[in-house]
C-alpha cells in the first residue's frame, strides 16, 4: 500500500497523514444507509438484488456480533422539514428523506 502522495494527491502536505490512527482494541460495526427508503421494495431504490444481498449479509454479521457485545452504530440520511440543509441529490428519493419519514412525500 502506497502513501497518500503516490497517486498525485497532495493531502499529506496538509497534514492528513501526520498522525497514524491504527486499529483500536475493540471492534465495532457501522451500518450505513440501510434505511427503509433505500432497502424496502416498496420504494424505488429498494428490493434490488445487490441491496437485498447487502441487507442479508449485514443481518448475518449483526447476529454473529451481538452475542459478543460488539457495539453497532447506524448512520442514516435525513433532513429537517425546511430542507435548508438539503444538498443537491441526483436521486429523487434522497430529496424526500426528511426527519420522521421513510422517504415518501407527505409521510
């Protein structure tokens, strides 16, 4: 594995590799974007084979980790109903991810 500057990036000169983080002493699992609007077949992006596969694999991983007390963190995407914090999304369903909804207009 090369350094950050091997591929022409200059992040290292701004200090991105100045401190080595390494590995911790206890594992954790971070689940990202497995939320209804992205995985449930009733939504436009849900039910696709790769998504179904990811959900099943994640469920197996969590089932194996929980008996050992491994912490699980979930990250989800949602915006305030004013949508002032909403970035530009090319995927329409992402514009409907307001806090307290499942990604459908009017929820």
